[in-house]
């Protein structure tokens, strides 16, 4: 079922995505968010404008970023009367922030808003160990000098060892890559197919840059004009020389640094509105967000961690009376090449679709030429909370350039969840 009221996607902007500890060293989530949000404000001449809401998010952030969305608004050029909210759903964060804005527009609560997100793994929150934190809190609460000193009774130099943030699943102890390696084995995804998909992503992204597709989508930041992960000369032969990254011991690992997304810094944002607001501001919708869906899998119980989009998509298709083939192109987030290939194989599996999804048969195959026509995360990178808004802005522009059509957006996330959406023009 489409949204109650049409929700227009007017466009978006992002900064170049950069491999961790390169161009954006020392830049935190707030500064990344401000640049992306400010670029949208500049692009659509929104200086001083009061919007209904700005929703931003980040996955790995300092405690001082607790009000990230509102703080970004206050430095964006928008009116300070614009409210801001901070959201998070792992890798689906900025798609979810866009859905949040869209839902409010659809029911008439607001007329316009911006959704987006940022992430940095170059400025991670490194905290004191638990014993040292406890001692510092006790010392701060003590009223006397002796009381403050007693707080450190039993001090050990081990207390000085800091705690670093991790990306492993708390309930399994496995990284996302290790989980995806398990999926690749379960679905028998060959290494060559993964490398082929990764090379194609680089080639398509490079071609899109060369033809000027990203000229009004990617804004320069810190002297960087293009995603610095992009390798236009990437080939299957070069990728085949890389060693397994997550299963090094068995000799059967197929996921490598080349067919997996690297840790990435970046930010993106996207402007949405009602048709009336767009018309009043002289803006033409690029596309419309028709519907969205979220689902989850029992990865602790043995399901593939990144398989939730396989469930969310058919639920959304059924509600809209569509089949998997009723799309002109598909934007499937490339967390890992294997994840994309597992998803496609699951939809083609009669057994999986009948017994896991409860469908009468397989959803069927997708034309590979219609997947990620301008490249995706394997080439651009994946700042966790920025990927969704990157995809929505890219897909909306692609629909505008085609003069119409329909796009399926699919994003897998940590925690065994998936966020999907339909964009059309």
C-alpha cells in the first residue's frame, strides 16, 4: 500500500566516502554530518528555512554526539527553529531516517524534512576500562582528598588498558564478515562470482563519475572530490590474488578485502517533501517513496545474519501487488559481494521461498544488468549510517534521468535486520 500522501524525493548530497584513517582523520560525526546536511541546504537554497524535521544518525559515535541531529541542524544554515532527531539502525540508519521523515509527511504531520547519517571509524570512542571508570566516578563523588584517594584503592596498571568499540555481534562474538562467510558456505557462493561482482561495482561507479552523474550529488570535502576507495582499474584477476579476510585457517574462505566493504568514513543526506511544499518552493520531485518495510532473522538460532532483506522484500511486494521482476533497476547494498549473491540465490530458491518465506514458489531471478547501475558499496565504501541516504539520492536521480520507472532498495544490517523500500517516478 502506498503512503497515505505522496512523498517526494527532491534529491540529496554527500561527501566523498573515504577509507578509515585517510582523508578524514580527526573529523568527527558532527562535522561530517554538518557538511552533508549543509550541502543539501545549499543545493536547494534552504538557508534560513524552517523544515518540519531533520533526522540524522550514526552507528559508532561518541557520547557527546547524543543530540547529533539537532546539533547538525544548528550549524547547517537551516533556521534554528527546525527540530532534529538522532536515530540508529546499524547499516540501515539513514534509510530509516528517510522513512521516518516520509512517514511524517505521508500522514500530514510535516511538509518537508531531511534524512541522513554519518559514520567515522577514524574517530572512534575509546573509553577507560570499567575499573578505572568506576574509580573516577567514586573520586568525583568524594567530598575529601582522602576520599578521592581511597577511590583508587587496589589500583592496577591493567586499569589503564582502554576499551575500543567493536563491530562483532554481541550474541555470537562473530564479526559481520565471519557471519557472511558462513552464509557463503551455506549457499555455495563461489569466490569467482564474488570477485566478478566487486570488479563490476568499481567499473560502474567509475563510469558514473566520468559521465558526470555525481557532479551534483558528491560535494568536495577536505580536498577530496571522489570516493577514495574507488579503483577503476580493478579486475577479477587482481581480486583473485587477495587472501581470505575472515576464514584464514580452513583454506576455504572466499571473502577478501576486495569483495568486502572496508571500514569507511562519510556522510549523506536527502531532502523529502509533500508535493505542495515542493511546488511552493519551485522544486521538481525526482521520484516518490512509495513504501518501505523492515524485517529481522533469528541469526542466533542459525539463520544467516544478513538475510533479512529476503524476508522484508516479499512482504512489501505483497502489500503493493508487485512481483520481484516489476522493477527497472535494483539498489542492493553491497556489504559483501557474497551477501548480495546469497540474497539473489535465496529468491531463486523454490525451497527457501516455500519453506522459509511461506510463498507458493520462488520469487525468481533478477537481471544482473539491472543491479546497482552506478556501482555501490564495494566501490564507494560503507560508512554505516550514511549508506541508505546515498542509495536513495542516487536512485532518485537515476529515475529522473530515465524519465520514469521503479526501483527496489534493499539494505542488510547488523543484528540480523533488513530495511527495504520502493522508489518510483
